[in-house]
């Protein structure tokens, strides 16, 4: 008769441990959630690494070549070289009659003496 209580106690302990494994703190559900978070973070890190690589390449290009600096000054700052003529090209209105949106950089003027 004593063995019956022992088996019941062991079964109860086993059920308690299984419940903790599946639903308790640090259990299988939480482990799966952490795996998903780790995978999301890996994807984010890969995206940021790709962005950093592109920025590093751009920095190296700007350090090594005058052409890249000149191109950036022209496109972002609207600068022109002395003696150059700036032409603004205006495209005709679209089919709906609205004028096209054109982004034109400002023209730098040479300082007066």
C-alpha cells in the first residue's frame, strides 16, 4: 500500500515539473519568444551593418577623390564653378494641368570685392 502513495507523489512531482517547463518562467514559451527576438535583432544588425558599409565607402570616396566632393557640392548645395553658366530646365505641365514639381538648388554668387 505504501508504494501507491510513492507513485502518486512521483506523478504529482512530474506533473509540476512539466507545468513549470512549459508555462513557467524560463519555460519553453519564453525560450521561443527569445529566439524570435534574437532573430529580429540579427536582421536589424545586418541592415545596420549594410548601411554602415555604404557610409564607410562614401567617406572613403570623399577622402580620396575631389570628384566626389564636387559632385556632392553641386547636387546638395547647388554650387557651380566660376565661369560656369547655370541653366534651369522647366518641364511642361503634366496631363492634369498641374505643373511638375522640380527641386532646384540655389545658385551661389561670387562675392563682390
